[in-house]
């Protein structure tokens, strides 16, 4: 769920896709393994992230994130 306007790039590969704008109450569904990047635009934007676990015995958390590019040194 989006509040404000945000930009999001998605891609099946490590090459970044084009920026698509999302407005309040828009939703985006990412496939497992799909690369994505949240981009600030002209105003404040907030994205609520909801994870759907497909394997109850092996739930994912942020420790399994692979950062292809990280501008903030995380």
C-alpha cells in the first residue's frame, strides 16, 4: 500500500528497469526473487510492505535480502 507518490523500479535481472510512479492506495505485487528499488520523488512517500510466506517452516526475514546495489552501505 502506498501513501504519497513514490517511484519503483523492478527487474528480472540486475539491470534496473524504468521508474514507474505509484499513487496513494496503489498496490504492487513482486514475484519471489524480483529485484526492486524504491525511489523518492518530489514529495514524501510511504510504502507498506506485506510479506507473504510460502513455506511456513522456513519464513523469510530481512536477513535473506541480497542487496545488488546499496547507496547507504547496509
